[in-house]
C-alpha cells in the first residue's frame, strides 16, 4: 500500500500523545505547578491534535473532514475520529481541573484511560478490519498499536519527569524497559506471523477461471500505471524490508532501552531516547503501509 | 448512511459472459463517455496526451490465459463494481457518502459528502473504485442509474451504457434478486460464479465461465473437402471428361 506521510505522522504522533495521556491520568506524572500543568497539557493535546489534523492532509476534500464523525455505527475511521474528539475534550477538562488545583475523581480517570486506549484500538482497527490486506487483518495488529502507545507514552512520561526534576524510581524505569521490550517483542511476532499472512484467494479465484487450469495475465487493461496500482501496488519497501526493520528496531527500541538502562535519570538522554523512539516508529509505520500487499494485485499477476 | 440496508428484493446487476467477450473495449469507452457527462463529476484524466496518461475509469477489461494445451484459451475479463450485498466499501465509509440503495441494491457515492479518504477503495477486493484525480472524490460504477430509470431515453436505451454498447452481447443487465429474470436464468443455466468468494462480499454481478471446448477426439471438419466441388456423375461426368480431353 502507498505510505501517505500524513497517515504515518498521524498514527505515530497521535499514538504517542494518547499513550502519554494514559500515564498522566493514571497519576504517574505529578504536575505540581500551574506552569507544568499548562506546559504538559498543551504539549499532550498538541501531539494528539496535530496528528489528527495531519491525517486530513491526504484527503481529496479536507474541508469536509467533519463529516467523518457521522458514521461511527459502522466505520472504524469514523469511530476513531469521534473517540479522539471526546478524549481531547476530556483531557482538556482534566488539565483545566488540575490547573485550578482540583482533583479528578478516580472513576473519571478510569473512564478517560479506557477511552484513550479504545481510541488507539480504533486507529488500529481502521487497518486491521480490512480483509483485503491480509497482513493487517490479523489479531496482533491492534496489540502492536496498543503496546507501542503504552511503551512510547511511558518513555515520554519518564523524560518529562526528568525534565521537571521529579524523581524517577528504579521500578518505573524497569517498567519502561519491560514495556518497550514487550512492545517490540509483539512487533517481531507480528512481522513473523502477520507479515507472512497470505490471502485466501488466488488469481484463479479472482477471475473464476481456475476450472480451466493455471491462469496467467496476458494483457493489462491499461498502458500506464492507474490509481489502483499507484495506491495498492507499492513495491519499493519490500526490496529493503530487512534493513528497514533493523533500523526501526534499533532506533525505536534498542536505543531507548539502552538509555533507560544506562542513564534513567538524565533529562537530556531521555529526550534523545524519545526522539529515537519516534524516529524508529516512523520507520515501523512506513513499513506497515509500504510492505502491505492488497488482494487486488492478484488481478495484475501478483501472487497472494 | 453507511450501515448496509436490509437485503433488497430487487438486486440489479450485470451478468458477464466470459465465453463471448472479445475484449474490444467498447464497453470501457462507452462507460467513460456516458459517465463523464452523467452522474457526478466528470471522469478526469491526467496527462491525457503526454508520456504517462492516467485517469479514472469505472470499467476495465483485463485479458488472461487460462489452462494449458488443447483446453487452454485466452479470456477477456471485464471488471467493474459488483454491487456486493455485503459491500465493505459502504461500511468503512466514515462520512455516509458511500451507500447501498435499499430499493434496488445499487452501490453509489454521494460526491457532495465524499472526503476522498480512499478507505473504500482500500476495502474493495476487486479494484472497482478509483479516486478522481481532478475532483478528489471517489468514482465507481453507478450501474448507469441515470439511464436505467430515465424516462427521457427510448426504452431500449434504459440499460447501462456498457451493456447497450456491447457488440457481442457478452454483457447483460437485470434483476438478480428475481430467480425468474432472464439474467438469473442465464446464471442458473451456465453455473455463473462469484469473483473472490473467499472475501465474503456476496457480489450481485455474476460471471459466466467459458463453455467447455468440444472434445479433442471429435474429427475436425475438413475445409479442403468443403471447398472441392462434388464429383459429377452421369451426363455431367461425360461433359467434364470430354472438356478435359479437349485440352
């Protein structure tokens, strides 16, 4: 599938922002001063919001994007939009309460936390619900998105703790390491299992000509690349997939874990860890799209 | 509304006879011609007269070779929207622009609501949807909804442009929800098939597979014998041989 930059940016940045928000409402980042509430609040909402807004950049009609909030009963894309708006409103309320010194009740935090992770789940289901892309249509796909949101969010929480000169307990640093390693463990499993997933169909079932024997494309229906091939037949990534996976793994997981082990209290080092993680996630998301093969390519002679 | 309606009694669709199609592309051209002036935005092209022309088309004809040896053949394969009963392109649409009509099952796009996100094209296993390069909205086969109910057209023209134009009668239009309709009978008689049944989309359009070849051991007709005149007998035999003798 063609990797649209706006979509890669959206899933990566919004995912990180939602993950961070999850740990904040859990109370892991004590915000003592109004200034820190303001800074962290704006920063978190900006991560989620900028990602969402960027996702409209690839649309043919961005000015109609509001219509995407209407079909939540059937469409995961619509659900994602609705949930993201609700979560952002809830978070704005949460930060406003914290700013004025109030406390959000336990159930309020719980509801926000659930909504945050359901939003991440909805993002993943936009892709995981598509039967036409075998490797996306896999139970591990949502788990990858959820785990990366949690791991990236916790890493960012630690960096913010260090920047705000708040103590980071050894247990918290260890939890961040375990979470990051688990997230990449799930991703490695996804590459192994979902990455190998094949479509049930074949050129024979696609054309219904299997009864005659093996089917081979003779003439394409057009002389130049069309929309379908441009959108669904992206092949550049598959050539360099192994190298890019290694880059994603080392930047997104290896370096952050190394920093968490060696310098778990250094604000500078943790900031680098967050940046490396985000860079690694960009590569991971790019591969998620670029490596995926759409079942329509069967009509053009690709194998399942 | 992108929830699928209750299955309609009337299921309008096409039946395409792969035994007959000769791949002339007339249906492709007439589809583009009608739909560039009909429902919704024109079907745009980019770089139409340049080095890499491209554009939105609602109907495309592939060609395949199938089988080996005596039973093998070339099959021309027209492909357009199959107006699926369980259309994934409808349910994934976030705006309600993509919908299936309750009254006749036609899948359409409301171009005033479409945001051009392309998710419906991603969800379609058949590649039936193409984003218009100029208008930024999704285009697809409308089953010529602006022809089939159009009282301003003579009755014989009230069928999809591709069906109307097919010079070999390989395309048929009708109600596949009615088991007694001509198209349903055709599907029953020829064991019509669904494309990619494993995707679970329940296409309304059906394809009629190529008919089996005549058995290979059936003696071929001798064209030479057909070309030769009958050997004359009686009086004409005498005339024939006499004229031969005269030189």
